[in-house]
């Protein structure tokens, strides 16, 4: 029987083209249980979910004109976690399976190559995997809902579709944004520093509401203020660059899509420090307005069209893969990462079915560093706890220190955990 | 337990704050902190190019040796096998030999490529009893080599001014084509100014246009707006 294969979705096309020997776009979702993870049962759960998630159990293959995803026949083997999250996925690993299932003590984690899915899709897989694991471990009956899918149902067509193609607008919206400040530091190869700020959700929500905004905008504004201060200390006024935080927008909410593949676009709200100093409230107001104005279905359709149009162009389609790779690398370095200083990816408040909630103490989300960003920030809330994960591949934790100290100054208690030895 | 500098709460038992590295002194807690990640490190990425390079090197050597043996057995002399061996040497040392190094420096290997090309052409010239090497092949290869090396050095080491560099190089390329035609004229007795005028005018005009764009800011911004990727 021939193996099933699928095209990469529109957002996923760029990731195989821009990966290098040192960098690949990977993210991680993890779940901390109340008891240690049994690797045998976890392996069993991973195997049982294979038919339910055909878009996840795949490997990356190279065609003459495009990369594509091919189903794998054997499930990935669960492994003990590494000393740091998001260890580099080498080409050989991507050719075997594009996801990793890891465990350490009470925690089970899944790391995805970004061409498979985005954070929301990854979280749905993690929740379903955890539900299946808990069912095997404790004999629980966990009903589907709150992001947990029925593992015995076949996948529906909507879950596997490339929603970008369906929701692309008729007119292309090109935006000309100035480049943002590039954060720098002393590069440390073969290690990623993860600093987790564990924050009570209610105090974070209260602080955001005090500033008349949402948690995402509040955290992005605090981050922006921290970067503005760092730039102010080191760069003369005339040479300062715009400070912008890249905020991914989950398009499923805008268009009602159920896809488990990538369906996210990023916006870069921010300010130009040469225009003057900004208070936190002003930053919250500016960013909130920018996001509200940009993140409309109409506007996003135009942005999707800007990405989809080249993919559908017959001349570009006919170009061999290596030519496309060169072109995509060029586009990515000119437009992909240069418009923001750091990501602020918030998966929002996660819920779980009541039957499994007592067994889960924490859900986390970690996005890897970008090719040219040394820092990245990702957020997920579950129960009463919000985990703000800051990852970096440089030695200096100056941004983390500034960001978390600022939250403490604003009356948000932060507990710090780190993977530093 | 809190950091006195950052104000954040720390995990019990840590020796220093992970954010500001301020040492933590807690006489009550002597236990080490709970481990959040194991000590297991992933395998460092292996470079897969060395086996391929070694294999390719062996193949190249085998081809050279076979050609040499065949030539010696058949003609009792090195005849066409000289072309094969030197051709393979040029290709190997120009395109594959740099891959043995982690960061091959173009300013080392680019001159090497042109030197090898010169050597190969010299062999062909001497073997055939030609008289075109010193008056044509050598200056042309050196000229092209010089242009390439200068371009790479300028783009690599000069920050900014890319339009000036590109414009200047285009004018230089145009001028070089006229020199090449002159060498052709001296060596082979062809007519002067038959084709080089077209290339000189094309490259010089294009180069001048870029220099103007570099000098006139509104023009540069207009072009950038219209031609951005």
C-alpha cells in the first residue's frame, strides 16, 4: 500500500526552506502531571493516536518542486527529556518523524517541527495524548471537549485542510513596515536557557484590567517597555530603532476553522522610540489599538492573500525546489524576522475536561528562538497559574531580568524557575 | 525565598538568582533545588559531508590513475590523460577541496581557483604548441580573477555603500571587456571595437545609473519602494 502524503500548508512552506544546520523552527507544549510519567503507557498512548492525527505522524520529504509530508508507519519512540528544551532537530530526524514525545519525572512534552502545526494544534494533540495516557493509567473515561478529541473517531477533512487557501482574500495587502531593533548577546551554541515565570493568573488579569487591556497586550507592552529601556541605556537617540513585539494571531477564532495545521499570522505592534518616551499605559493603548485595527477578518484575508499569491503563481510553482528555497530564504531574511524584536505568543487560558483536571497541574508552551532573534517568549495559562516561558540562546539574561522585575514592580508576583545548572 | 535585587520568588534551594545571578543565602534550606530538566544532552549535530568528500576524493583519484595508466600503456606517454588529470584537479581543488574546511575563506580559495585555471590553460597551450597563453589567456584570467576577488572583498568587508560598490564594479566590468577585446586583437589579430563597445556601454550606463541612485536619495528611495522584494 502506498504511503499517504500531504502538501505543506502555506505557512509551513517557509520552515524547511529556512532551516539550517544550527537552527530549525520548533516549538514545544508540555503537561505536568501529579505523578511520574510511565514511559510504556505513554508509548502505548502515542501509538494509539496515530490514526487520529495523520497530519502529525509524518516525516519531511523533498520533492522536485516542493517539500511534502509523508505518513510514517511506526510511531515515534518516547524518549527521556534533554537538558534543555527544543534541542536541534537534525535533518535525519526530520526525515524520520517531525515530532518528539519526551518525558521527565511528572512532565510529558511534545516538540513539533513548525511545518506540522502551530501552538493551538500542538496543544490539541497534547491534551488528547494526555487524556489517552490518563485513561490507560487510571482507567478514566474522559469525554471529548475542551481541546481533547475523540481518539477513536476518524479525522475529519476540515482538520487536515490548509485553511490559508480557503480564507485567502481577493486583494493582496502589502505592508511596508520599518525594520525593528535586533536584540543581541553572546551566543551560546548547543544550549537553550529556559526561564519560566510562574504567575498567579488572577493577579495577571487584574494588572491587565488595571491598564484597560488584555493579558496578551499587557505582557507585550511590559516586554516592549523593557526593550525600550534597554535600548535607551545603550543606544543614542538618533540611532534608536523601532521596538516591536511580534504577536501571533490565531486565525481559527476569526474564521471558525477547525484545522489542526498551521493557521496563524503574526502582527508587529510597536512604537518608534525616536518619537519620545512612552509610559506603560501609553504602550498598552497603542498596541491594543494597533492589534484591534489589524486583526480583523477582512484585513487578515488580505495578508493571507499576500502569502498565498506567490504559492499559486504558475511560474513560481514550476521553479525547482532549490530555486524556491533560495528565494524563500531571501524573503524570510528581508521580511520574515526583521520586523519584530521578540515573539509574544500567548495560547490563552487552557481548559481540560473535568475528569482529567485533578491529574494535571500545569500546561506550558515554549516557542524556540528564531533564526535571528536570540530571545523568545511564550505564554499559556491553566487553572490558576500562568507560565511565561522565556527562552534564549545567549548568555546574558538581561531582558528576562528586566521583564520579570517590571512585572513584580507592577504588583504581579512572579516565581522563577530555570534550567540553568 | 525571594531575590533581593529582582524581587522575584525563587525555587527553594537555588544558589543564585537565575536572572541577575545574585547569590542566595538561605540558612534554613540546605536541600538542592528540584531538577526541572535531566542532565542528558542531545547528540551534537554530525556533519555528513566528510564521508561524501572522502568518497569523491577516492573516485577522482581512481579516474586520474586509470586515465594515466591507460595512456601510458597505449601511447607510452602522457597524452590526453593530462587534460583529464589537470581538469579533475582544477574542479576538485576549486569546488570540493574548500568543503573540507568548516569556514572556507573565499579570499583564499577564489585566487586558488584562478591560479589553477591559469595553470590548466598553460598546460593546454604548451602541449599544443600554442602562443596564446601569455598574450591572451593569462591576462584575461587574471583580470576576471581580480574583479571577482575585489567584489567579494568589498561586499564582505565594506559596510554599507552597496550601490556605490555595485555601480563601480559594473563600470569596471565594462572596461575589462574592452581590455579583453584588446588582448584578443593582439593575439589573434581580430578587429578592435567590434563587440566590446556594446558591453562597455551597457555596463557603464547601468553602473552610472546605480551611482546616481546612490547619490540622489529620492531616486534611491523611489527605486527601493518600487523594486523591494
